[in-house]
C-alpha cells in the first residue's frame, strides 16, 4: 500500500500555530476554516513550515479552537507515529463537536500539515515518495441554481469558460421545465441527490419522481448519494442505473465502502472525511484493485486544503469529473478570468500542495 511509502518519513515539530480563514461562498453561507502551520528545523536552511486545513463546518468550533489551542504536538515523529499521537489526543478541547465526522476533518488538517512539513524537511514531494506522476486534473464546477432555480449562473460560467462541466444538486423544485433548461444549457457530469445526509442544512428528502426525472434527462451523469427507501429502491434494481451511482457522505473509510448496499462502480473521495492518511490510502488501494472509479470532492476549502485535494486527484484519479475546481469557482461573483479544465499541477517544489 502507498501509505507504507510515507509512513516512516521523519517529521520534527518545534511549534504549532493556527489562523482562521473566512469567505462568502456560492452556497449562501460564510465559510470559516482553520489553517494549521507546523514548523520545524530545515537543516542548514533554518526553519520550514508545513500547512493543512481544518474544514469543520461549524464556525463556533473554529472560534473555540482559537481560544483553547491544541494539545502539545511538538516533538520528533514519523508520519505513522504522529498519526498515532493524533488518534490518542482530544483535538476538540473545548468540548465534543456537534458531528462526530468533524473529528476526522480536524485530524486531516493537522495530519496533512505534518505530511507537508515532513516532505519539506526531506527535500521531496508527495509524488516522488509515492512514485506516481502529477497529471493534469479534469474538474467540474459545483454550483446551485438558487431559489427559484435558474440557469443564469450556468450560462455566465459557460461564457467565461465555454468547456466547463458541472456537478449540480437537484432539489424538489427541479420540475420538468427546470430540468429541460439545465439539460439544454450545460454538460452535467454529476448529480448529487444529497439523500445520505441527515440533520444538516443540505438534506434533500427522497423523491422518486425527481430521481426518475434526472436519470432520464441526464443519461451520462453520475448519480451521487441517492436515498434508498421503500419508494426509491425499485429505481436502483436496474443494473445499468446502479452502475451510475456514486457514494460520498457515508464514506469515511474502508469499512464504509464494504458496507455499501452493493459493490460500487463510483466513489467520491473527500480526503478530509477519512481523517488519516492511512485510511485514505488504504481505501484508494482497495478501489484500484477492484476497478472502482474515483473522483475527488471538496469541502469549500479556503486555503492549502484545496490544493492538497487537487494534488491527491492528480496522483490517483486525474481523468474523472473531479469536484475540486479552483477556489475562484466557489466565490459568489464570477471572475473575469477563470482557470479551465484540466488543471495543471505544479511539478516543482517540495511538500504536499502548494
């Protein structure tokens, strides 16, 4: 497994600091994340720093962390022993988070910072250590249609970047005219039904009529996270439909993949959901062995977390419809110039991300 190639990398941490990042998003909420900076010796060059990003969604969790700080993480480690250290300490000293998955998000932010630092201290980069090439990353733009649904933003993005493809979130308001308008406006590669969320602001109830409507209107699109209920299960008895289904929200590690209702053809890989590098890489290895197609997913990262998930996509699944578009695609306004797919990954420089 590729984790074995990085597990023994040494990392020496002299100090840990945090900074909050904040920005408005296309999904009508203010995103707050925490940037972790781990610093340590860099031989004759003095000191270097590795960074990672905590994508926990509750802003209060970030403010609480800024007040309490983290447990002491300084010392000399390997990547594997540092990961074990993170598993043993409480990264939410102000109190348990509202959602248990937030523990994974924070751990990923710190562990990815440690990997970044270890690679920089060794004077190398992740691709070199994994013996994999950095390939250009195909990406899709993820956006919502608003309330009431409108294709305005899709049209504006298509004017800026004519070849842009999309990941969209159907809602019960997507009636026949809306679906027809979307189908006539833009190439849609992923439809996220949001049926696997519970108790969040993005939950979408199971709607068999909506499911059938979008399956028929977008025959080439991957269908993400349907809710399997007594009303919808029959839709997914068809093997051809099952082959289009992908899973995202339930996937936090290999056990979750093995527990799916059928062996998947597609998975959305969001590294922060896995918490640790080992969990992420063992799951990717499992999927590669079984020809499960993977694509990357984002969490409205505001800093280095975005480039790190683009790096993972570049190394493992560059040619699929990755939901890892550059950050400019997630701001409410539409920039005059937007990067086009595929995204070129810098091949010079040390570390993890850029």
